[in-house]
């Protein structure tokens, strides 16, 4: 069975409920696991975040990441949405949703895709703060999360 994969890089916001309904609409899925990432504000002093990407290469990288997940788990559907442009604290940045027959494979595949996306997909983030703008470097914790899948 082939995995229904839908990948989007977009400026527009997305509706989590619509995305979950689309993944669960096969009538075969026993579970849908999702991750939604937001722009942090508050204690992080972030006033806005601008996300850039490399068109064409980004979509191809995301398809490759989903392909790796498909090779590890029996998945029924995958949806990845990543926003670009200028976003404010509290706005949604990313949605990863995975439909599977069982919760274990859906949870694992969702985490796997997100861990690979954070470290491998060509996105660049610039945070605006009261003290000026700064590019966000990769975090050691993201690299450590990726390593768990490479053993």
C-alpha cells in the first residue's frame, strides 16, 4: 500500500482540525499522531521570526524524509506543512501528521519526521528581539534527537 503524502511550504496558516480529518479520512487508520510547532515568545524575548527556505530543494528534502519514515513503518498517510515568511509569537510554524494502523508507529514516525526536519531540511530562521535580529543556529538537542534514529 502506498503512503498518501502531502507536503506544503506556504505563507498561509493552516487548520489543524482539517489536516487531522484528512489524515483519518481513509477509514483504515487506527491512529493519527500530530506535532504542531509555534513561534515562541515571552521569556525568549522573540518579537517575530522570519523563516526562509530553498524552494525545490526543501520540498525534495521533505519527501526524502517521509520516504525514510515509510521505509521504517507501515504508514497510511503523512502530511507536512511548514510555513515561511514573517511570523509572530503564538503563530503556527509547522504541522507534521502521520496516520497509521496503530498508535506506536504513528507516534514514532511523527517524531522521526520532526527530528529529521529540524536538522536536515533547508530552512533558515531569523529571530527579531528588542536587542536586534539574530539567525538561529541548530541546537545540540536537535542533533541529539536525530542520533537516536541513526543507531
